[in-house]
């Protein structure tokens, strides 16, 4: 969950509950938002004490995946908002956030973070219906393509907005989440 603070800032809290394989009970671990202490959050493996706080609204686990994918929203500051694709695994009875489970162009990232203007909304959804793409027909994480309002504003994320009806996606190929540009979500496979 998140708590709005003054100045359009937010504090994130949460718990992870999972079975304890040794005692046949459930474990409940609190999550501590360490966003302010994390310099390079896209290139780090994090634990419950150093969690990159977000409000998660979807959990994905496809057959063959050893990890979960969490889709989240994060109110960053008064000018920008974030959408997060966060891998999570349970390792040695502890959740571990972040993993290099993405293919190019995200292969160096431990989580994918999209930053955009606080004045707009960005779509980031898991489409369980199979979507046709150049790589075949797959369930996909589908998201708006973000661009600055003008080319001279590149890198100034308070001016980034979704392109009209242009979506990109990620599909799981059994090993990694592969990037698929220009996904047409109107075209569904009728299986």
C-alpha cells in the first residue's frame, strides 16, 4: 500500500507472505521502502529491508518461470510518476527483488522503470489473451510507448507522455522476457 505525504510524495509499505518449506507454515516479511537510499535502483538486487517501494496491482507467473513479475505504480515526485516491472523470487526463504530476466534492450536491468509526466497516465498491463506479434502469439506485458512532448525535451521525464495508440510489449519465451516493439493489441489470436 502507499500513503500520500505532503508535496505529492508517497511512502510505500507492504508484506510478502509465502509458505515456509521447513515448518509447513506461512512466513510474513515486512517490506521497508528504501527508495531514498537506493542510487541505481534499476541495476540492483534488493531485499525486504532495501525494497524499491511501489504499489503492485498485478502478479504474473507463467509456466516454466522461476520468478514472479510484479507490475506496479509509484508516485515519484510532483512532476513525474513511475510504472515498474519488478521480478521477484523466493530464495533461501526470503523474497529477492530484481533479477536479470529481460532480453535486449533491457538485458542490463534488474527491473524496468518507466518515468513519465504526472499529468498523464501510462498503461502497463498483462494481457493473458494471446497477442499476435512478429515473434508469434503470446500472453504479453503490454505498455504505452513514452516519448517527450518535443525532441529537445529528451531526458526531461516530466514532459514524457504516451504516444497515441503505440504499444510495446514483453513476452516470456521460457527463459527471458523478450521485447516486442509495435504490438497491435487490437489483433488477438482466436484460440
